[in-house]
């Protein structure tokens, strides 16, 4: 985006309207430039906007005068001097990031892609991280509780969680739950599950030591009592609705758990899995009001029988009473989480899909039980009409009982059908054996049905098919349920839910409903693409992935990025799995020890990536020596969670490499490093980047997020792949497997990071990091007379965060960290219960909300 920002500055400085920007600019998507290159409208807007609409200035809090004051307080002459004193000289990046010139202001970026403004508006509403702070999260918690209630009602299960990342990972969590429950190593998967679900479960099983077997129900033998669980899909990937009660009975007789992947809309008119004895129910709630988004973000649901509640992964919202006895909402069962249970954690879910779960909940509340049933019936009836037409035109349908999906063997030439489909711009699923698949959703109308009938060479129309059907009285056998009937949500203490909360919720949140939910849906260019369309139909997305990959590589010093992991924890798992796959390929299978020097949230991943964690921190050098024979990796957070740029980082990386291990650097919080130093330069092999932390994606109060991983060249062949969409890789690649259901994770939120990087530019990005460090040092300076600052770098400066010691107050005033944190909350600052950190990120968040 050559010179736009610079040009803009010049224009504003001279106040001169006659300076027209050059028509063609280097770099960036070509089509977009043309649109933005010459137009009169563009010029008008530019002239109208005042200079302070530079995005970078809006994004970064302190102004020049404030910066000077802060620098004086910290005791340095310039930001540059502070950086020299904070960051080890050996790792400093001594040149500017090589990136396209920044786009200056947000309106420019919007012109690059006119439709971005919807999601940016949306972003202002939803910046919080996980709702650890019930005092300021009651609205979101209430809505998540609605989501849980809705999932329980529709699936017929006892308890549901507040969302997981996607259907594939939910299935993998189900597999792990079964394994934890009865400690058996074998897990059966019905071969008729979605291919991406199978791939994600198999990959996870591979790294956790679970053995999966792909079978059809009649081939499944449970009598050895060695099968932990069985996963099947209802309706299955070909659309067939089948009765699984016999399979479940056989499984249960032998102590095997039954897991059912399913579809909420289908369950509005089908018998729910809870009524035929299933132990775990999971799936995607995408079709409850969330667009396809080229794969995500979507919320997965996960529900279990009462006896399994303590094994359920992810978060759960419950009802309790506050100090005054009023009923309030808060997260329940947090004790399972990794930052509390450390290496014994049963869940590595930090970011889930809170915002998407809220959208689905609002969709459910908005339509109500009758509305949902109507939608389901409409979809199903349309499918019945289509089926009738196809049959009468001589095509063979493979299943008699279905909900919204048909699998067809054509009675005519498949090529003809596909050619006609291309003419009408309709995608059909093509099975490897030549069969075709068609799925309908709630948007289907008469014209669509006529088109599909035409594609398959049927002469009749939807209307005539319907008339014929009514003559026959044909219908599917349906079970009806009272969807929103009073339903005791959970057996846990203090957990109840009332029907009235749904109603009050509806009134209170209608506004948010429209702002949050319908805006992004109206963003159709990005929203309405199925993740499995042929690549040539998603060129815009592909271009955006390439562009973003290029910038993120330059920022991190890595060679290749995978956008598949859809959270930080997923990124860690993918990165560790890539290391394991690399070591295995080198014939070093025995290397399985990962030394963990991170504080915090990463523990659950040891189990999922097949590595054994040794808690490291201060003692890690000792650990490295002790484990050098079997050393696979070190996980290191840098700057450390203590808030320090350790001088020895380069030496540590060398040491690990010398012992044959790999370095995983936790890049969740790159905001102290962007533009200042690069993990890829000082010896790290792989990192995940939390785009929802450092790269501006609003976090939705607990998701969506994106945790892409960057790797050095030697790990690139092991990055994730996908069973349906072939991700471009080298010929000799041997991918680690599949970590998410969608090939590029939560694709639809990547444009936000793209816009952020373009509008900040190389200079702006670097300045944001400098200010994060300045903010933290200023705060530390101001507070140091009153509190002990626990850790500092060798020259006395902190990184982007620091730890205050509040323990003395416990003795003198009986005040604890959490009391201080609650008081901070009164001023709009967030905290986490197990740690009370002040970091530059706080200021960063405040700036964002000024946008
Ligand atoms: C936030 C965070 C994670 C986890 O990221 P999620 O996207 O919430 O899964 C991991 N490591 C560190 C250091 C973090 O701050």
C-alpha cells in the first residue's frame, strides 16, 4: 500500500486539497487498489477527514506530551533509550519491519474492503477476555446460560457447557473424556462421520496414545471390554437418519461410552440423543444464526449425562447467590482448569466461542421453540420435495430417512449435472465414488429448489412435486418436544434456571441482538462462503491469507504460518504436535519430554500432544540436563510471565538445540516484541500468535480467537493439513494431521488482523510495542514506592507487564490481591483470579475501546 499513509500526512499538513494520491500503488491485492486508486469519492472523504483520524494515533493511548512526562518519570531520555535498557541488545531487531506502507486511517482500510466496517463496529461491543469477573459479565453469563439450557433442551441431555471451538475439536474432547473416564485405550469411530471430524479425532488420538478404529456399527465389537467410547453421527455425513439404540445398548453393556455428533436443527424435529441413552452429545451450532464464514468462527456445543459433569471440558456457567442473597451468574467448575490444576488439568480450553454461543442462544430465544421447529420442518419439507423430484427423474437416493441432506447416484451423466450446477453457481458435494450430495438450509426457497431440480435434469418444478407429495401424504416420522419447557438445568448445587430469565433476557438484549448478530451476518462477501468450496471460488480469502502470512512471518521471523488453530491453546497443541512429528520423522521417537518454563495456561496441552511435562521455571536448566536424552522441547514464555526480558534467551535456545530439542516460544502476547525483536531470529522454532490479543481481534468475552502458528522452515512440512481441502504444501510434506474442523480455522475474523496490520504499518506496530513497555515501566515507577515490584530485568526495567507484591497487606490490613483486583474492576480494569498482573495490555485495551 505504497505511500498512502505518508501522502495522507502530507496532505493534512499542508491542508492542500490539490495533492491527489498516485493512482497505482505497489503491493497488496490488485483489484482493491484499483478501486481505491482513483475514485472521486475517495478523494472527498480524504479531504473531509481531520488528521487525527490516523488509526495508529487512535489505537495508541498516550500523546506526545504524555509520553514525555512518562519517560521523565521512568528516568530515560527517549523511547529508544528505554528499549535499549529493557530488551537485550543481542536480540534487538535493528531495522524496520519490511512491510507495505500503512494505510493511515481506518476509512482508507474500509475502502480497501468496504464491508469491514460492520465487523469493526461489532468489535467495540465485545472486547473482554474470558468472563472470570462475574461482577461485570452478568449479561454475557446469562446469555451463555441460555445457550447451555437450549442445548440441553434440544439434545435431551442433563448438562451442557458454554461452547467449544468447533465440531471436530468437540469430538476430540469427547474421545479424551471417554479415555479419562474408563482409562481404556481403544476408541471406535463410525466411518460415516464428517471426514474433518474423523481427521481431528484421529490426530488428537495419535498424540495422546489412544488407538482409533474406523468401522461401521455392525463391525464394532465391544466384548473385549477394552473400548473407551464410540463416536457416531446422527444424521450422518451422507444425511441418513438411523436408529443407534442397539449399538448404544451393546456399548453400554461393556462399559463403553456413546458419543453422538449431531445437528441442533435436525434435533428440533428428530428424537433427541438424550432419549436413546447417549452419554456425550456434540456438534456445531453454526446454523443457529451464524453465517458459514468460510469455516468459522462457530460455537460447538457439548452436553453430557449428569454422571460425567465433572469430566466435561470447557467452561460452564452456573447460578449462585451474591452477598445480598440475589441470584447471579458465574463460571462453575473452574477448578478443572489448567491454570489452577496445572499439569493435572483436564481441559485446555481457555478461549472458546462465547460470542458465537451468544449469537446461537439469541437465535434460539428469538425464534422460540415453535419457531425453531417451523424452520426445521421447512428445511425438511424442502428436502422431501427435492427427493421426490430426484427419484421421479430416475436418480437413486441412498437413504430413505433423512433431514436436510441427500446422497444421490445419478441416473444420467454426472458430468452433465456438474456442468449445469456450475452454470447456476451451485456447489454439490462430490463423493470419490461418483455419488453427489446436496444439503439444504433455512434460506432455501422455491427458486433454489427449481434450480437444483433443473441441474439434475428433472422436468418438474418444486410446486408440482409438492402437489404430488401431498397426494401421497408422505412425511417423515417425527418426535415432538416442548423445546423451552421448564427444564432443570443441572444437578449441581445452586444451579437452577427459570423460564422468566429467557423472557427478561429477550427484552434487555434485543438491541445487542441486532447489533451483534445481524451486522456481521449482513457482511455477506466474507460470511456466506462454505469452507469446502473449490479454491477458485475463494480467491479473496486466499489472497488475504497469503498477505497476512507474509506480514506475520516478517513480524515473527518465521518462514511459514498455519492458520488452522482457532485458539491459543490449539496453537500450542499444533506447535507441539509439529515438533513431535518432526522428531518422529527424524527417527527420534524417544524424545518425549517437554520442559515448561511458562507460567499459566499451557498445562493441558502436555497431554494432548503426547509429551510429558516437567514443570520448569527457575529449575529448568537442571531439568534440561536431566532429560537431555529424551528432550523434545522447551516451552518458554518470552518476555516471561514475570514481566522480564531475560538476557539469556538466546543461550537457552542454543542449549536446547545442542541437546537435540526444539524451542516452543509462547507468542500469545507478542505486544512487547512486535517490531522490536523476533522469536525466529533469536532461536525459537515455533510459536503461536494470539490474534485476539496482539492483533486486535475483539475477544467476544471468551471467543472467538485465532491462534495461528509460525514455524521455521524445518518444521514447515509438518504443519496441519485437511482431509477435504488440500492445503498447499511441499511434495515431501508429512503433516502432523488436522487440528481444527475448518482448513483455515476461524477464517472470517482474520480480516480484522489484516486491517489492523495495514492501518498500523511497520512503524505503528513497533510504536505500539514501545508504548506497551513504556506504560508498564511508568506504572511500575509510580507504584514502586508503595509496592514491591517482584521482578525486573538486569538494568532495572520491566517488559510489558510486571508483578506487584501484595502479600504485606495481608498482614497489615488483611487485604489480598483479589481485593485490589476487585477495586481495579470498579475502574474498568480486568483481572484473573489466580494472578493479579498489571500490564501494558490494559492500556492497550482501553485505547481500542476509544476507536
Ligand atoms: C492467553 C494465553 C494463552 C491461551 O490462549 P487462548 O487463545 O485463550 O487459548 C496461552 N499462553 C499465554 C501466555 C496466554 O496469555
